């Protein structure tokens, strides 16, 4: 580590003057400000206001925001369904690299960047395992110029979160190269059908490396490791270069809620690029859960246990937890609901169409008075844009609230599920 | 919903959505094949009506919604929050309510039967995924009314066997119920256990029960399924006798306990295929347990 040099950094202003000033003379700022001034500077209360058409300040309207978000996701959904049968990399091996250098002490996001990052990593890990069953996560921290492996690749969210929350100390410099070298070593060993990914949450504005980072980037590119970075300060050239080379995405957060959004964008499986992973059929068993109160000896701990437990369908051995590998016959055991959580990605339901006002005047069509889903009365046509939508497959009408619920959470069309034409055509 | 916004809901006020299986293949066959524990559709409905009436008598603010699960359609039968006119009839509330539910149910069953005549081949499976989806949409509407609403739960009264082709849709509904913290209770009146409902109740923390003696159905309903969510924490309710976690294969819609998983999209197949029918990936030579060799080293310290 004697031959350190700092990789050149290209900064770009992202969030106006205030952020820039804080980076430059943070020390001076903190001393120069009165306590009451700091309270305003820390809370950034102006960010939750917006100007209306007459120039008055109003709190940000959340309902319009929510609707816009829904529309955006709907558009993405219909784009996905038009390119039918999109491949998704559903078995992912992801290392999360967290910057715990001294830059994580910065308090522009309260209580500090490092603590906020840890908080959202926790939420991310839970969401990740929800959306990517059978995937693995490992955690790496950057501190004092070195990269350290906090947890090995594993499928249990709680062990990662526990390890992370016990290690919230920030000091020294961050080194991108050390992180990439470490990750590269680990990810090179994983099975060929797995998708190799790194998500770097970077607070610092520089990287302090022992050698030429460009070589390391090329090494990652060769090993097909997809590297993505979410920055917390300004955009850096080296991060952008890394993501461009390896096919990842680079984003910089403006504030805490934006950071959360950017991190969670990495939870859904990315479209698989055929060359990135070899597809395979893996044999698996779906064990039954034993009745509560039954006493049996488990194969994994070799202890007598009361209740719970699962039975391997091939050798009938008892295991305590899923997913696991049967200790006796080696079969991979998973809980089938765990797999089924991701099936709505495979069979997305079609976007509902707004009911055109012309069809209201059609005497042949008797318009339903209520929403098929929730029985809410549907308003009759006015001059306003349609307040009802219809499923193109079953032609049932739904209210807008049901439309959102059906596409965002339920992933079933109640109309299509309540008719039998689907089953009959399969015969 | 508009009729009850100002009332104060305590935490023992329930919204109970009852899904009634009206499958004619099940109800028509049950008397002939399984004479020992037989239950005719009319006796079944009589038990359920008494149960619904007793729920509404337990707490005036409680609400009951009835949805019929047919073989070709699903529909709303009754909603206690939207019934105001009929309750003033001369015979009193309960007979009026019962006859109204019976009338709507009769209409539904004959309409459902009409649909199966139109189709070339009738199915034996009830559309559980449809009625579950309807129930969840209704419950979301209650959630939208604000923070004050009755505690919702779903009760499935299921007789006919699971329809394996509904596997994905039923699982989607279960996960959505879990996310909104809506328990799904199941009372299975058929001759065999339902793997769908075992999983539904297990995942959503509802109660799963397959009564031993069907002539005492009302007893089971009123002692187990009438309990509100608050009381459940202090009661000893029946514990599941195991959960069937078997899945349906995508190729034949067969229920399997061992199978092959596509590593790209996680589709389940009952035997080895050359190409994934869901995502189109072409598989190399069979690596039956490829994970066991390379993963072993890393997995052991986690266990
Ligand atoms: Zn064990
Ligand atoms: Zn085994
Ligand atoms: Zn609706
Ligand atoms: Zn539809
Ligand atoms: Zn099959
Ligand atoms: Zn596939």
C-alpha cells in the first residue's frame, strides 16, 4: 500500500450551490453557524415545499406523485410485455460494497450518510430476497483504505442485517480497486448459471488505490461481473467508467428519499443478457412441513426437535429450515412459495385500457354500473377523461384504485380468473 | 361504505369475506361417493347462513360479504353494508337476510350452470383464484376509506379439489393478502386436504381446518372461525397438521414434490426438458445437482 495515488476525479455540480459548499469547507461551516441556523440547514425543510401556479408555497402533493409513479411503472410493464418472454436473471449473486470511509460521517443526510446507507441497505436486503428467491448476497465494507468482507454470500437476510448493524464505524479512505479485487476473487467461484453483480454505495469523492484501477475494471469486465454504483456526493468519472465498462448503472442520489429509490431499483432482477449466465435445469425438492407438536430428530443438527421441520421428499430426512441442501441425499430443498413469489414477473398481466367515451353511447353495450373488482359504483361518463378501465381479455370494468392494486400488488385480473375460457382452450 | 364512516371501530370489529364453493360436480357427487360424512348443499348453506347471522349479531358494526366460487364464474352474493331497504321487512331482519342470500345464490348457481352448458367441456375445479382476487379487491376498497375500518379477514369454504392450473394466480393472491396483513382462514369440507389453502392459511397466519364431522359444521364455524383477530392471540385455535408445500409443474399442471427448476426464470418442470417453455432458454447437458458441489464449502458456515 506504499504506492498510493489518488485517481483523478471529475466532479459535476448536481444539487446547486449548497451541496458543493458543504463538501469544500465543511469544518468552517459547522463552526460558523449558529445552532438555530444548523437546525434549518440540517432539516432542509424547503425541500418539502413546492410552488403553485400563483407563486404560493405549498407542501408537495403526494397523491399526484403516487399516480405519476404508477403510470411510469405501467409504461415499463407494457414495454416488457410487448417484447414477450423477457429473460430475467433470477439466480443472482450480489455483493453490496458499502463505503464506511470518513466521507460516511458527513451529515448532509441525517444522522449521517453511513447510518442512512445502512438503514436503506437493510430494507434493500429484505426486498431483494423477496424478489429474488434462491439468490445470494454478500456484504463488503470499505474503511481505512482496505476492503473487508463482512458476510459471505448467503441467502438469509437476517444474518447480513445483524452483521451490518454491528459495524457502524467510519474512518479513513475508500478504495474502489481493493473492493473490486476482493469481489472478483469471490464471484469467480460461483456456478455458471448465476448472475454476478456488485452494487457499490459510495460516499467518498475519491478512491485511494494500490495500483492501476483500469486493469481491475477490465478484469471484472472479463469475468462478466456487472458493477453498479449509487453515489451520495457528486458524480465521479471513475465510477461512471466502471459502470459503462461492465454494463451496470451509475446514479447519484440528490437526497435520502432519492437514494432509497435508487437503491431499491436494483432489487428487481435485471434483464438477463444471454451470454452472462449459462441456463440450466436444477433438480430441487419441495418438502412438506410437519405437523406442530411432532417430535423428530433433524438431519442438520442431529437433535430431537418438537414441531416445525420439513421432510426431504427423496430420502424422508428431517431438516429444520429452508432453503437448504439435504444432508443425507444432497437434494436442494426449497419452499415452493418462495419460488412462486417471483412468478408474476413471468406472467405479467396486460395493461388495462381506458374506456373510450364513444363506447358509452353504444346502445348495444350495457355498461356495468360497478367496478368488477370491488363493487364500487363507477361514475357515468362526463367530459373528464375516463374514470374506468377495462381488461382487454375479459372486458370487465374496474375503478382506477383497483387498477393500481391489481397491477402493483395482486398481479391477477379478477375478471380473467373468474372465467373458464383459459382452461378450456388449453385442453 | 358511505353508510358507516362516522362509527367508531374498536379492534374487535370484523369484516368477514366468505367464499362459498358452489361447484356442482362436488355437491352433486358428495352424497353418492362419500356416504359416511355426507353433507348436502342445502344443509351446508343452512349452517353457513346461521353462521353469517350470528357474526352480524355478535357485533352490530361487523360486516359480512359473501362471494360465490363457481366453476365458470365468481360473483358477489351479499354485502351487509349495502343492505338497508330489505331489513325493514315484516318478518324481521334475519329471515329477510337469509332469503335474500338464498335467492342470489340460486341465481348465481343457475347462471354458472348455464355457462358450463355453453362450453364444450366442463371443469371439475372451482375458480378459487377468482374469488380470492375479488375478496382482496373488496378489502383494498375498505382500506382506502381511511384509518378507521373493520379488521378484514377471508374465510374459504372449499369442497372441491385444487385446480393445479390456478397455482400461480392463487399464490399471487396469497402473497398480496400477506402484504396487506389479511389472514385467509380455510374450512375444507371435501374429502381431501387442499394444498392451496394449507399454504394460504400458513403464509397469511390464518386458521386451516378440515372438520371431522360435517353434520356439526355450524359448531366448527362458530367456535373457530367466528373469533375476531384480537381474540385469536389469547385463544388456542387448531394448529395445522402439516403444510403441503408441493408445487404444480408448468408443463402438465401436475402436483409434484420434486422437480427441475429453470435457472433463468425459476419455472418448475416435472421432468428434464431441452428448452424452457416459459422463457425459451436452451439447457445444456443435465447437471442434476450442480449446486451441491461448488456451494458446499460456503454454505456450511451459514447453517
Ligand atoms: Zn436441525
Ligand atoms: Zn434427502
Ligand atoms: Zn374497484
Ligand atoms: Zn381480465
Ligand atoms: Zn409436467
Ligand atoms: Zn425458464
